[in-house]
C-alpha cells in the first residue's frame, strides 16, 4: 500500500496526469500549465510522488543534438499509483457529496441546487 501525504497541489497534479494517455505520460511543464501551479512546485512534487512509488519517469528517446533541445522526461502512473490516485479521487467525490447533503439548500458545485 502506498503512503503519501496528499496536498491540494499533489491532488491537482494527479488529476491532470490521469487525464493524459497513460502510454504517453505527461511532462512537468505541461502539468504546470494545466494545473496553474508554478514549475518550482510541480517538479519537487513529481520527485516526491516518484519516491512514494505513485509515478515513474522515463526519458524521451531522442538525440538532443538532432532535435535541437534537451530530451523530455515523461511521468506516468505506476500500477499501484493509478489505483491510489483513483481511490483518492473517489474519496474526494464522496466528501463533496456528503458536504452537499449536510448543507441542503446551498448551491451544488455544478451550478444547480441540492
């Protein structure tokens, strides 16, 4: 079982990563752009998530001299990490649902009313 202290920023990264093709993965600057998080926040979190076994990284198989840029590091879920992220997503949805039930008459997140 994976252990990782989930923060709002880590959750945003995992949600963004889950939206990408798992065969391709995502690169750090892409995740920063999609989440609105600073690159200086994203890369340390990616390293922590990798250390926890939630994700892993592979390098793009290119010759930097040929393509004229450094190789890109792609991040993907481990099998356990994908299960961990989905379980956290489900737990968040359940919390939101409980909060909606606990406060009847307040607008729902989707703009409707409960």
